[in-house]
């Protein structure tokens, strides 16, 4: 493409993936990303320390980055399940998502993203109803603040084993939600397509009316191989599913399906993390190179 990718997308990164919290200081990470003008957006998550949260807010306010908030770690780190068939458990998950909306607002985000919880075949219908209940409550609360709620589509039987789930089921859920909430959408991630046995074309065409946010990344889906599952290794990782050509295909489908929107660009964030003793900043540079190459190969 002759035009810059930044004309059509707000390029972001998931902060806690790029710089895992066990290895990187949050404020240093935020400053590194804020000082890199490749990025138009940043995705952050829960900050438990009040003083650090206030300092993070100041960095974000100075940066002119679009701030997005991921509530996924609030669920994954605690085991809380928004489609819990136990009502008490469901309410706990709902409560942390409502708290996430408040924290997101404080940090300057205009919405939150989350994921469905694990499910079992015999209670799948009930779990679906529970997820509708939780999501509507969060959407209603967010709507009072003029904020968006995005559900990220995950694998259903490989790693996270989330209820939502393959693209057709995600489409059904999104349609049900849009009947009652107009501030709901879906977040799709290139790195999850191999884990749901689907292609970019299938996922994007199936979910076209509901997609509001985009992620890109990689996955290893060969059993027994290093980083198997939903681990978001770097592009070019051994035995992995996605690299430059898969990202190029993703861009082609997005272009064909009308996602190149210069007036109101979608956020497109890299969700790639260092594996083992790899360096997060090198992995960020790796991802930028893959983006730049795939974009350069895309026909006008």
C-alpha cells in the first residue's frame, strides 16, 4: 500500500503482553510506548496501586495515545467466570467488570474488553444465558458513561476453552446482544484464528457486522511443541501458525470487507509477548517489521 497504515488504523500494543509485569516496571513500559510514535493506541489493564495508577494516568494524558482497557486479566488471574452457572460466581465476575469500566474511564479509555469463561457441554445453554445477563449489565453500566464493551473471541477447546468460541457462535451471541445493547461489539484476534481452526476470511466475513476492535499475533497449534496454545509468541516462532504472509492475508480480507476507515479508524493492536528470556523491546521491533512488510506487500 502506498498510503500509511496509520491512515486506516490506530496501531496499538497490549502493554502487559509487550512488557510482562513480572519483568518490566509498568511506568517505564508506559513511557517507552508513549515515546514511540509508531503507536497510536495502547491497551492497559488493572492497576491495583493507587499511586501508580495516578502516575500512569498522567503519562497517558500527555501521550495523545488512544487508551483502551482490557479486563481479561481481571478474569483470567482470578478464575472469575462471567458465564458461571452458579449465580453467586457470575455476580462476582460482573462486579469486577463493572469496576473495570470505572477504572477504564479514570484512565481515559472509552470502553473495556473482556472474554467469556470456561463452559461444559451439559450446561452450555445455561452458560450462554448467564453470559448474556452479565454482558447486558456491563453494557448498560458502560452506556451511562458513553463507553463501549467488546467481547474477545477465544478458542473453545484448545487452551482458554471459552464459551465464545468459534465465529458462528460469536455471531449468534453478538446478534442477541445487539438486540438490546448498541454499545456492544466483538474483538477478533489473528492469533486466535488457528486455535479455532478458522481462517481470516471465514472469521471476518462471519462476524463482519459486529467487529469493533482488532488484534494481531501468532500461535503454536501443533501439540507437543513449545508455546502450544494461546501463548502469543513472536512472529517467526518455531512451528508457529502466523507470519508475514498470514498477516498480509488478514489485511487483504480487512480491505475487501471495508475495514479501511480513514475517518474513524479501527484500533489494531499487536498482542505478542516475549517467550522465556526473550527481550520485549526486540519482540516489539520484530512485530513492527512484520507489519511493515505485510503492509508493503498489500496491493492498492
